């Protein structure tokens, strides 16, 4: 099995739980690698900004569904303030 790296965002690195999800889901990983570093940054920031583990897990699920559906950034979110 070839280990492929997962690209980070502009200001944020992919956290371990998201890295595991992206590594285990090829079609989501392919879309992840196709979006811009700024878009990846927005997704990462949206996920890590969750205060509860349940919210974080739900956001990762939403992210994977949205990426597959063609949405390249989180919807209805003000955006990452760290860039």
C-alpha cells in the first residue's frame, strides 16, 4: 500500500482525526487534493473550531459529503480568521 501525504491548508495543518478520515476515503481525498490550499484551510478551521467532539465529528461527515457533492468550501460560515 502506498502512503500518500495529505495536503495542509494555508494556516492550518490537517489534524490527526481528519487525516485518518481523508486517508481512508479515496474519493474524498481526491477532491481534497484538488481544492485550493485556501479552501482546505477553511475546512480545517471550521472543523477545529468545534467546541464539542460530537460537533467536530459531525462537521467532518458534512465536509466529506459536501466535497463529494462538489462544494469546495464550508457553507454559512464566516471563514477562517487565521489567514
